[in-house]
C-alpha cells in the first residue's frame, strides 16, 4: 500500500440557469495505517460553522440538576470496587474518577475535570486540568489491570459537549478497559510496527501536516481524517495508557490542551477524542490518539455524522488537513 495515497476526481454538473459545466474537485485519501478512505470535499469549512451558542446560558440551565456538580457527585455517582480503589473514587488535583453508571465496558469510568467546573469552555482548558483528569484515567487503567489481568485493552476517550454523544453537559472524559479490543483498536494493533515508523517519517519529510514533537509525543494533522479538523498524536515506546509515567501524562496533556486551544480559536466547543491502547508491552505499537471536532450545538442544523461516517466508515470532510496544519502553526513545536 502506497503510504500517502490520494486520488483526485473532477465532478461536473450544470449550475442552475447555466449551460456551462462547472467542475468541482473531490479528493479521496487512504489512511496510511488502516487503509480507511476519506473524502475531502471542497466547501472550505462551510459544513462546520463556528459556535453562535451562549454556552454560559446552557451551562446555567443544566447545572441545577447535574449529578457531576459539587456535592451531588458524592451522592449520585457510583463508587469503584475496593479491589480497584479503597476510597471508591480516584482523585488528582480537581479531577475525580468514578464508574460509569452505564456499563459501556467491562471496566468503564467517567472522570470530571472538576466537580466545580460545570462551565468549562475549550478556551479555558489548561494543561493542568487536562493532566489531572488524564492522570485519574491512567491510574484507573493501572488499578484495573493489576486486579483483572485479562482486561488488557484500554482506551481513554472524550465525548465533549452534547453534539459529541455526551448525555451530560458537565465536561468529562471516559475510560474503557476490556478483555477484547474495539474495532479500531484491533485494526491499529494489526498494523505492522514498521508502518507507524514509516508514516511518521513520511510526514516529517513531507512537512505539510507534521506539527512537531514535544519530546516523546509527535503531533500531526491527519492525512485522511475521519473527523473534521482531526489531529493525531503518537507515543513510540508505550503501548498502553497504563505505561504512561507522570511526566508523560503531563506532556501528552499539554498537547491535548494545545489542540483544544486551537479548536477554541476556530470557534468550536465540541470534540471527540480516543487514546487507543494495545495490551501493555506490545512490541512496536505506539500509543496513539485521534481528536476531532463535532458540530456546534445549533437549532435546525445538521449532525456532522452522516451515512458516510456511520455506515461507510469514511470521513466526508471539508476542512483541509494542510490548512488545519497552517492554522496550528508552530504551537506543537515544529
Ligand atoms: Zn455539572
């Protein structure tokens, strides 16, 4: 498989009131790791309008009944079994982790950035808030895997704000630890180790989507995004979130907070993230993540998840990866 494969097609039609064919360019790209295809359509970001929402007003409206706010969290969220945590919940800084009420995984966790931060726009997300939240999830994976050696597949994820799939407004992350991988974890783990090396090397050489390294973490604008404005990060030498040392958690969190700052500048408030773990010590597998935008909350506006994404497993994206990398500029170190 060619590493950075793309094909361009010209679509032609007669515009209303004209007999002159109008060409439009469509580009298909193949993901260098899994081979998933993406279609880049040329509407220049028009499919993802910036937020016009009064986020503060929605926060005020939802805070009065929120189970993650303040003292309500203690009373209304489940506790971890003593073999996972003696104290029932895992805390770092302001962040608190507890089991998900809905068993999305054999071991499913929710972690709020802070019970005191129901209103947390992306522009206010700091490296410290992300690091503390990420640290609770890493501690959860470690504790689960110490107790349940069969649950080797861990991921740390985010549905951020209602359009992303989150049922609660209060900002949080989610963790899943299972004996079996998700489809994407399986596809990534089946990718030959050399393919990851070659992909990073090709992007470094080509330069237009390579965003930089923070030391141990390399950042890219995705060549073939499944989500709008998708960024990817790779941590060679670590396979599972359980293997992240506290300095690595801080370094990764700095990059995530930087990505969220970029999204805020682009006028967005909703995103999905997945950190795809393989079993600890999987040789050659680099722990890696995807993070991408979701539509802003807007009455009578489309979801960004269409038949392409849901049923064809293919992104239909109108934010160019190269323009995204230009917007990111030097903020990731390149
Ligand atoms: Zn809340």
